[in-house]
């Protein structure tokens, strides 16, 4: 009898451990953009919450969103506009942690002949096939620029070769690569400066998964926030952790690029704006002001609703109380 009880207890413990396993997928390949999550894994913050977390990155042909819908990932990062579009298409998602507080998207010209938005009229501008360029597309529509959007997978080769007049770039990623290539135009266009400062990266789960595992999801968000807070206080060690993850994934590593990315991502998590990215060039130091709240504010969702509805990207406004399930503090 005693042996039978021990077997049952063992099976129960095994079941509980299995229920606590989480597959987490960031929206792109390993890089400093996701530093807080790597830190939470490396420092055992997820384990301390009783979670067995596996980090799986997406591929160009199998996106974060598809992995989640197919049941191959439980928690993912997505940009706010993409999550809202998914909800509008009938995929109920909830946001449990909002890391980004500002929009990082830039339009970077190849040369100084483009100095105003009007100079972009009828020009060929690169845009990623996998998305992330929604706010630039809306800006084009608002200003009636008639931009010819040239889709590409990744990189800056089209811009460097002169095949396009300008390209979209994230302030923490492609912008550094462009400047490092020797292209440093005097004017860079940040969509945030034109009333389109929609926050980007956040943590998302399907509503059904959240309802089935609310404490598990909250624990993951809590440990992730702890990872980001630790990362900001320990940037050098965090950079080492990021490079370790990249090397394990056999990714090419440029420490200068990743250091820039890490500091720029920290800047974007702050509630207050700081030094405009277009004025910095390749300076090592980044002016970081304000604190990170890690929450999506009602006014931020309202702005996103207004912009995406006017842009025809969603048909119905997203309800804040149904969408935001993160901590308020």
C-alpha cells in the first residue's frame, strides 16, 4: 500500500512538473533585443518561479505567431500592431508584459538628396517581408507619398547597392549596420516623430492558454521583468549572456553592434523619451532617461487603436480590459 501511494505521489509530481513547462519564442533570431529573457533563463529566475522554460527562436518561414497558433510555443513576443491585427482576424491574444514603450522604426535614406518626407514621394523603399513595417506604411498613406515598397527578407544589401532609395530600419538594429557600412545621411525619419509612437515589443499568449494557466503565465512575466531589470543594472554581464546565446545558435557575433542594440533597447523601455536616435550616429553611450513600467497604458492602446483603424489595418477597436493582463505596478 505504501509503495502504491509513493508511486501515485511520484506520478502527481511528474504531472505538475510537466504542466510547468513553457516553450517561449522571441519574434526574431538571437540578439540583444531579447536580453532580459536570456538573463532570466541564465540567472535561474524562471526556475525560481517553478518554471521549466525552453527558448526556441523562429525561422523566416515559421513565425512566432504561427508557432503559438500551432501549439508549438506557449508564450511569445510580438509587436503591438501585429498582435492587434491578429485579434482583429479572430485570434484572441492577451498582453502580459509590455517591454517597449516607444516605436523604434526609422526610414533611412541612402544619401542626402532625401531631406524631407516629401522627398520620399514615389521613391523605392525597402520593407521586410515578415512584417514590422506597419507604422511606416500608415505614414506613407497619411502623407500620400505613393512610396514603392520593395520587400526583402533581411539585411541592408539593397540599400548599400543602390537598388533602393531608402529602407526601413529598427533604431537598435539595421540603423547601426547602415551607419557602420559608411552610409550616414543627414536626415533620418522616425515614425514616432509623426504621431505614430506605438509601443512595440510585448509578451503575448493565446487567451485560451492564459485562462488555463494564469499563474504560470504571471510567473513567467514576473521572472521576465526581473530579467530585464537585472540586465539594465548589469549591462556588461548581460552582453556576455547575449553573446553566449548567439554563439550557441551559431549566429555571427559583432560585439559593438550588440552593445549598441542593448543600450538602445534599454532606452526604448523607458516611459520618457530621451535623446533622439537620429542624432547619435555611432556614439557608444546612449542617453537613457526615465524608468521602465513594463505595462501597456490605456492611452497607448487608444493611440494604437486610432492609428490602425484609420489605416484600415483593424476594423474594431481592441478592448483594453480584455487585452491587458499584466501587473499594474
